[in-house]
């Protein structure tokens, strides 16, 4: 049990990211002081929205430069704080050329780096880590091995590796390492958020994030001939951000938390958008035959292994613990997708 002093600043690593930006905004709106770490203060295109928040909330937001791959990089930002929310980690599944360098090293070394700073700095009492359902399971087919074909926080991804689902592997290694480091001391505890695929409005105009890119591709007709018959968990970015804050400030919060509103097929996303935006976008109307996905999938970053183990396979995620331990409520995905499309339209991204 850890009570966090709400008067002290809170560190959010990777503050420029899609999820982290909402965490920063909600903390500021709640009157908290925030230290957001970003890779570069010079790259204003990535931090434009944070600079606007800094202007709006004046002395409440400070930006610190820190890189996951530079030892000690986070020390300055963490000095004197009790709560560290560690979200920074590369998130992409397509176009991976060197998984070790692009995904595993920053996720794993970066987590070690941040947690070693927390070990060095005696004020830290709690770390909230953004992990993923990708550290719970690797492929949908893995659900055939678990009771009721339903994943819970008890499960760990045992099927991803450097060549198959390397992003999921990076998240699994990083979360495992975080628990190992935490167990070696008692001053700070660890609360982990394991979101499914995060959707919903972005606070920035960036298009390079995987969540935003998925919606852009959906609306721009990339999937107009059809989508793979894959079930995915989805959750609203605003609910994920709130989950991190609740994880930080709920004294008894404990363990891992599957943070996911609902599982639906990819086609379900298109259906909801079509119901609300009519024929404005070239949306898919059906699933692609699995044989065709084997052929064209690799052009979209879907390996044969992914197709074999995910297309047409079941997926169930039990989100009950997140609702009990953190008292999270999940908004309906209809609202998530509508707000996301509206934000992309109003930001001129389409
Ligand atoms: P995002 O927008 O791409 O954010 C990733 C953040 O990590 C960015 O701030 C990025 O900095 C930072 N980062 C990457 N490499 C770094 C490095 N070497 N040093 C310092 N910072 C680095 O992605 P997101 O969707 O918000 O993801 C945030 C976290 O949520 C990640 O841990 C991801 O694995 C996890 N997650 C995401 C989803 C999802 O569907 N979006 C689902 C489950 C879990 P720059 O701004 O400089 O690029």
C-alpha cells in the first residue's frame, strides 16, 4: 500500500506519445504538477501539443529530455518525485527491420534504465508501467491453451520471439524485467497497465503512431477490399490514461490489469464507422479469405505466422480485475471510434 503525495510532481516518460499525452493532460486538469520526458525538445513537431499544454497550465508542466537508451537519462526528471508513470517504449508492428535494435533494446534496456533511476532516487514510492495485453498472450490461437479460452492477468505470453511477433516479445521481456527489478527492493511498488489496442482521439496531429495509423488506413481505404478475420481487443485512449492515473493514486492498487473495453473483429470497427459516417469513407464490407491474407498480408506487415495463428481464431479478454482494483469504467467503443474519426477530420489529417 502506497499513498502518493498529490502535491509533488509526477513523471510521465514518453510524454509526447499518444497515450501519455492524455495522461499528462488529465493530471494537469486535476491540478497536478507534471514532468513529461521527451526524446528531443528540439523536435517541436512531436511536442507541439505539449507546448500548448505548457502554455495553458503555465508552471505546472515541465519538459525533460530523456532517451531510453542513455543510462541515467531519466535521473534529473525523477529527482524528488514519488510517482513515475513509465509509458515510453517503441510501438510498431509493421516495417520491423532489426527487431533487437528497434524494439527489444529500447523496451528492455529502457525499462531497466528508468527503474534503475527509481532505485537510485530515494523519493520514489510507486511506478506505473504501461505494458500491454501483448505480454499476456502472443497470438489469438494461444487462447486454445487457457481455461475457458479466456486470458486473465495470470497468463504470460510464451509464444512470441525475436522473429515472430517481436513487438509482443519486447513488451513481455520489459514487463518481466520490471517485476524482477521491483521484487529486489521494497521502497517502491509496481502497478502494471496492460491495454489492448488503444483507439480514440489523439491530442497531437502526429500520424506516426500505430493506433492513429490504423484508423487513418481504415478511413483512407487501405482495407477497402476487405480485412483479415481477426478479433482484437479495443479500448479508448482516454480510459487507458485514466487507468494509469488511478493505478498511481489508488493506495491498494496491485499487480497487472488487462485494460480493454471489448473484443471485436476488425470488420466491427468499419461497421461502426459506416453506421455513423455513411459512405463518406471507403470502408471494408467483408473479410478477406485466409488464403488471400497469406499472399497479400506480408505487404501490410502481416507475416505468415501471424496469419496462421490469428485469422479466424477466438479471443476473449477478462477485464474484471481492472474494474475491481482500479474502479475503471469503459466507454462504449462506438463513442471511441466516432470521436477518433471526428478528431482526425477536425485536425485536417484526412
Ligand atoms: P506512441 O505514441 O508511439 O508513443 C511511444 C512513446 O515512446 C513516444 O513518446 C516515443 O517518443 C517514446 N519512445 C520511443 N522510443 C524512445 C526512446 N528510445 N527514448 C525515449 N522515448 C522513446 O505509442 P503509444 O501508443 O502511446 O504507446 C505508449 C505505450 O503504450 C508503449 O509502451 C506501448 O507499448 C503501450 N501500448 C500501446 C498500445 C496501443 O494500442 N497504442 C496498446 C498497448 C500498449 P517520440 O515521441 O520521441 O517518438
